[in-house]
């Protein structure tokens, strides 16, 4: 006995139509773009902070000149950080990144002579406590 199917062999009930496939493709593309934008925003927010010694000091409320001066001395006392590159004025330059805990631990051993640095150290240690 010969059975005649009412559906054509090209029609599969599990397969979406061309229009549905285009809609799904567009939705996946939009979702990928949204995910990429979210990742890029998170990365930019993280990278905006360089995580150098001076940037940690600035984020804790020390002014620019004091942070730069203290960082020069703290670099000698701090545990090794992660080496990397930072973009400054369109040029990549080497930098070392540290955690905030490493910077605060170095401040405990730091004994500055300059009154301005002593005040900044006392302020930072009070914040950490």
C-alpha cells in the first residue's frame, strides 16, 4: 500500500520558518551586542583605575603631588606586583599594578620624614582601621 504524505518533505514541523529564523538571528545578534557592551563597560570601569601605588593613594584622598612623592618611596618597600602596561598620552608605558591591601601594608612600615607625608600616612592608616 502506498502512503501519500500531506506535508512536503521540505516542511519539518520542528524547523522554524524563514521569517522566524531571521527574527531569532536578529535577536541573538542584539543579545551578543548587549553582552559585549556590558563586558566593555565593566572592563573600562576597572581599567579607568590604573591600580598603581599613586592611583591607590589618590583614590584614598591624597592629593596628586603627595601621592606621587609617597609612591616613589613606597615602591622600594612594597611586595612585588603584577607587571603590565598603561596607556598614557597615547603611548603604552610599563607599570606595576598593586592591590589596595599591598599598598596599605607598605604604609604600615613607611616612616616618612616630610610632615606632609606623615599627615597623609596617618590619614590613610586611620581610614584603613
